[in-house]
């Protein structure tokens, strides 16, 4: 047995272990023999420790891109196109035809991704400061964007006829970024229920949409040999009215998936993990996929952690994110907050995910110049980092595989800020307080997965966020003070968080020039330069002493 085989066998044989010191911040170097062996239970997954690469990275970019981007009509198109009276249904009628004749399977066929250049896009994101890149592996539309043996409805056989996840993975590796995938397909069972319905009024009332089709009906059709039910997954009893959001926790009214559906999801996802070796997997699920009606999510989590330990000689480098986690579950996974932010410093690393526009490309957002500004993104990043979190930002991709010029300008502006101020972000850790200022007093609580972004008081110059790295404290003002002075009450003389006197204050982006300051019992008052740094957006001060 060679050394590699020996390490693998030791990792497989290692008993489950719990290292209390790790939770207290004590380091213990792992080897294949000492690394924990994860079992598919919440108790066993609680051994998990978030890897340093994720804690240091802070900023990732995401291509939430698939066939639903082809119509450029926004989120959940593959569901909304079957909802009579909705705007996506009306758009579908106008551009493609009635969903009894032209369904989402036909949108997949039309999607070609003809201008997709993953190396260029990922390189651009690397220049913008991203430390990890995440690609959509499948959405609720149940279409795999990789070479999948278990799902014939995939991008190597249909649509682009390319291994999209493989292309993204190769580009991420070339540009030195950690690679992640997002997996959403556990929801297709209920999410696609509109595809089995029919118009309630009009000339085609009662004519079923194409979600009812079976393989036997494909003779002579372009999809002959494919089973539409492998895509739509509607060969089961429907859910109750209004139960679509219950599927995230499989509550009352949601039809429960059968064992075959769950096992197919497991096989598809395990193959994804094996083929592309992602460092991060984002599950768009409450806790884990199909929990609690199946143990599939627990099995996938244990499998990914154990595989990572084997691949990294005793270190678990894997990150798995989940939503709406209990306190106990947050020890097992990284908590992801969708379109929202925690209002406190979290004891464990977490992530917020948000988007410049809608998750799937929407031409209307472009036409009305409705994207988030670079300043909004940077303010969000600074706030999240101060609370022990990361920001994963989606840049909507057009059906052809490109991003538009408005998005490029925003990402480039973020990149210029990161180049000047990145040291206040990367590799930092929370301070004793995350910040000060009036915005926090009007913060809005989380709702479900998150959804509190933009609902509170806007950030301004009095809102300051803190982060540390070694003996350095970074204080970032989320606006430029108009009176020429920055005042930080948390750094009053005799404060318990940093009792030593301040010796030096610098403004990042200003070539290390020290600023004049006065530290009193009321706070630290810093005299600002006459002009704000060119990068703008937010203003990071480096404080030493």
C-alpha cells in the first residue's frame, strides 16, 4: 500500500471525534488519522470547523445562470410561464406561444449560450477582488448544467451542448479562485406543479400544459427518447393550494417526494461533487436538501466533508451553506442569509447572498437602470465582514453567456475600491463591536431566509464598521463626513475594547500618509484630507498603536 492509499484508508477508518478546543479558537493540526469521520447525522456534523480559506476570502462572485435566463424575463420563469395572467405567462405567449405547445423544455432547446467565455468572465471577477467563484449547477427547473449520468436533461445533451460547470471550474482554477456550485433542484417536485395545470379561461381553457407529457408521447418530436417527467417531475399527487413556499421545509400542504426522487437527487449531486471537486456547495434549502423528509442532505454533507478530508490530507476544506438554520445546525454548516444581513456579530462565520438585479437575467432591470450601485455593494460587504460574514454577489448573466455593460461598470468600480481597500477586508476578523452609527437603530429583522436588505435606514458617514487583523484595527466609514472630521466614539480613551492609546491613523488609498487626530474621553477625532480618495464608496481607516 502506497502512502496515498494508506492516508485514504486511515481517513475512512478514523472514529468520530470531537475537539472542544477547536470551538474555543484553539488550533489543532489535523492529519488523516486525527481528522473526524463524519456520519450523516446532525450530531456528527457538529464536529465541523469552517476552513480558514473561507473566513479569509470574504468576497465571492456568482453566475446564477441557466436556461431560465434565455427569455431575459427574470426569476422563476420556468414556473411563472405557466401561471395564466402573470406577466411571464403573457411574455411567453407573445414570444414563444402557448405553454401547452411550447413549454420550458422548448426554452431549453433554444438556449445556446453562444457567447459564453468563462475564462474572460472569471478573470474579470478575479480582477474585481473576488476570492471565490460559484456557478449554478441546477435550479428548481431541474436541468443539470454539467455532464450528468443521472439526469438526461442536462447541458451536454441539450441547449448549449456544453459542460458549463466544467468550463467554470477550469476557469476558476486557472485564475486561482476557490470554486463553488449552487444546487437548487431538490424543489422541482413541487415547484413545477404549474406546468401540469391548464388555462382556466380563454380559448384553450382546460388544455393541459406540457408538464403532463410522458416519454411515450415523444414519438416524432424533437425530444423523442427523452422523458419530460425526468425534467418536470410531476407524476405524483399535487400539493395543496398555496403550498409552494412550504416546500422549503416540506410543511403542511406540500407533496412529499418519493424515495426514487430523493435517491436520484443524491446520485446527481454526489456525481457533481466527484467530477468537479467544488470547495463550496450552496444549497438553496432550509437546512439541507429534502430535510426532514429524507436523509439525502445529511448523507451528502457527510460525504463531502469526508471526501475533502481525504483529498486534503486530513484537512476539511469544504464549505456547505444552508438557510434558516437552527443554532445547533449552524455548527454543522455555514448559515446563508438571502438578500439580507445579520444585525449582530455572529459567533460563527456566515454568508449573505444577494444579486445586482434579479437572480435570473431580467432585461427590464437593465432598461430602467435598476441594478444595485457599486456603493451599495461595498457598504453591504463592509457591514457583513464586520459581523463575521462573507458576501456572495450574483452578477446576472444573459442567455448568450455575457454580462451587460452596466454590470461590467459596476463590477469594475467595486474592483477599484477593493484594490485600494482590500487589506481592510481580506483575512480580517470581527472586533469587540461590529460598528456604531444611526443606521443600526433602524435595522429591520430578518424574514424567512433573510430579505431585509434595503429596508432600514440608509448608511451614511456616521455609520462606521470595524474589523481587525493582528494588532491593526480598521474603521470604515460608510460615507464621507462633510465637516472634514471623522469621529469614532468606540475609541474614547479608557475604552475596554482597545485600551491602548492610538498611535497612528491612515486612510487607505492615500499612500500611507498619517492623519492628524485627537483621542479624548469622548472619542477619536480624525482630521480628514481635503479630498476623498478616488475609489470612494466607503472609507477605510487603518488604526495602530
